[in-house]
């Protein structure tokens, strides 16, 4: 990944997560087994901790189920429904 890409600067500005942290997480999952719930839970915890965002058990379970079953949303809009606040 090109760390000089302005995409990472935009993410850093919007999330206050350093692009180095984003790249480190991305590199750590490049060969991850996403069918393993433990791997997915560890990744969720790491991302939540890095971003300073608590992830409820309910939301964690929904994310783990979606990823391990291969039913990940194909669009950002669908993803935002999982991660976004409940109304």
C-alpha cells in the first residue's frame, strides 16, 4: 500500500487514527483466516482500541457472524448500517 496516498490522510483527519496504525492493521490481516471467529474478534478489538471506539458485545457478535459466514455487505452503505448508531 502506498502510504503517501491522500486517501490515508483523509481517513486520518476524519478518524484521528494515524495512517501508520491503519497500514499496520492492514498488513497484519493480509493473510488472516477470517473464517476463524477468534481472529475476527481480535481484529475487532484491535481496530476498536486503535480508533478509541468501544464495540458492544452485540455489535461484535453481529460483525463476527457476518464475516465468518461470508455475508459481508458489499457496499459502504450496507456496512454503515452495521457500524452506525441505532436510531
